[in-house]
C-alpha cells in the first residue's frame, strides 16, 4: 500500500518539474456564435471583438479624418469669394470737391476669379477618394483588433487550462505531504521525502503565481480596447484554445493557393492602395488642367456728381473686364508638375504590387504552417498521446512488480506531460495561425457599426 501511494506522489511530483502550462484531457472547443454560452452569461470571443471595435478610439480618429477630408474637398471645389472694390477716382487735390471736376467719381466694383479648367472639380474628386482611402483604414483597424483580441484569447485559454491542472496537482501534493508527515511520525518515511514534498508544494505555488501573473498580463492587454472600467469590473473569462473557423475554411476551399490574389485584392489595405493609385491619376488630370487659361471677370459702376462741359449732369460710368491668365512659360512649372504627377502614379502602382507580394508571401507561409501544424497535431492525437499514456501505465505496473525503478516512473510521467503540453501548444499555435490567416483572407465574422461623430456647431 505504501508503494502504491508513493507512486502517486512521484507521478504528481513529475508534473511540478514541467513548464507552467499543461493540457487538460478534454479541451473545450469554443464556438464564436454559441447561444448556450450567452445564456450562461459568459463572455464569448465574438462579444469581446465587437466590444473592442466599438470602444476603439483609433476607428473614431480615422473616421473623423475621413469626414474632415470630405468637407475640405467640398470647400476646395468652391469658387473663391468675390472681391468688392470701393473707391474714389479723379478727385481734385485743390478742393477735394466731388462736384468740381466731371472726371471725379465714386466707384464700386466686383471681381470674380474662376478655376483653371476643371481643376476645382478634380481637386474635390481627389480629396473624396483620399477620404475613401481613410475609411478603408477603419476596416483595416477592425481586422487588426479582431486579430489581436483573438490571439490574446487563445493565449489566455492556454494559461487557464494550465492553471486547472496545476491546481489539481497542488491538491494531490498537499495530500501527499500530510501522508508523508503521518508516515514520518511513525518512522515509515525518511525526512528527505518530507522535505522534498514540501519543496515541491512551494515550487507549485510559485508556478501558480507565475501563471496568474501571465493571465493578469493578458487581461490587462485587453483593457487597451475594453477600457479601465472593464478591467476593474471584468466578467469571468473562460477562454479556449480553439474556435470554429467555418468562414475561413470556406475561403480556403473556394480559392486555390494561386488564386489568393483575388481575395487579397479585396483586403482593405489593397483597397487603400487602389485609392492611392486613383488619387495619383486624378493629380495627373489636375496637372493637365494647368495648361489651360484661367479666367476672371470684373465689373465696376462709377457715379459722378459734377456737370459736364455743357453744364449738364455728367452720366455715370460702367466698366466691365475679362481677365485671362495664360500659361506661356510652362517649362519649369506645368511640365515639371505634370512629370511629378506621372511619376507618382508609377510609384503608387509599384507600391500596390509590393504590398500584394508581401501579403501573398505571408499568406503562403501561414498556409504552410497551418498544414504542418494540423498534421503534427493529428499525429499527437492519433498516436503520441495514447502511446505516452500506455508507456506510463506499463512503467507503473513494472514498478508495482519491482521490475522498474522510481526514476523510470518519473521519466515516463514527465514524458507524458511533456507530450500533452506540446499538443496543447500546437493547438494554440494552430489557432494563432488561423487568426492571422483570417486577417488576410477575411475569415473573421463580426458586426461593426459606423462610428458616430458629433455634428460641428456651424452645421447644426
């Protein structure tokens, strides 16, 4: 009987020599849309993602910048305010009388400058496109938040499952300490066994503290989007290491590896690059308009109070002018601006090509990691875990029959726990890879509302 109890103690002690995390036998699979979880009041991953997106200040900043550009575009497409000119002309300096000289007049005029060709409309078009590009930054930010929250969730699930195993081991070890104390009191145990058991309990307390430190760190990182109040009044988070990736699976099945460009071309970052190209092409059109003349009009009415040479009241005068700015010397201004705009188009197109190449390379690497992790995890589930358990049981039977040493039992238990930890780590890493793939291929499923901005006072 003493040998059997000592075997349990050694098996538990082996768990204390392993890393902090451990694998539970039955890993709960989390479904993002799971009504039963919501009914129980627990917080799901999708709820965290949507709440984080709603609370993110950067989305509001990007959307406000977009609206700012739209308003600026409308303002820039408006003609300049007319200029009013009021003055006195032909006033004699000897008397400063308005009715002495018929050339004296009091005049009022109006001047209006028009845009050069379609420049104003094109500038508004360019600004509106740039505003659209910033709105795609909002979508990119949402994907970044979903990816970050998902990764924190899976890492938190990894730590929580480790804590459960450590707590179970702690309870068994405390019972073992009490058992050794009883045996030591009657002379059936060595003092070094008691000291070793107490040392292992202390080590286990340290590992639990380190585990909770990591959990608190992960939860604190969530407060970046959820706020300090949420952190202080946080609900119970029961995170997991896996999710239901149905949307991502569908994307991967619909497109082959060579067809990922079709999906990546719809990514918000790629759409931003398209907007940049369109804005650059609009700038070329604006540069073309610089070769056209710019017109303006001026009208003036002059009132005279003096009489003419015949003693009759002098008639009032009306003047009207048309001004035209003719671009005659275009070598150092218009030509250079046009060339600069064309170079920018080339740069924008090259930027998108480079962006798509980088994204495709990352997706290709992630899909390879996903395939390898899936195969490795399947090997653990099909053979390694069962083989490790079978080996441990065989060594235990050998120890009971006095054909195996204590060190063999410890080694077998340590190897089994190591394999379980590796399987859990692979499962978590696979979820992290799926999260990154969802960022690029649109595998996340969440709802996000448009940020609400207060109406400026001048528009109320």
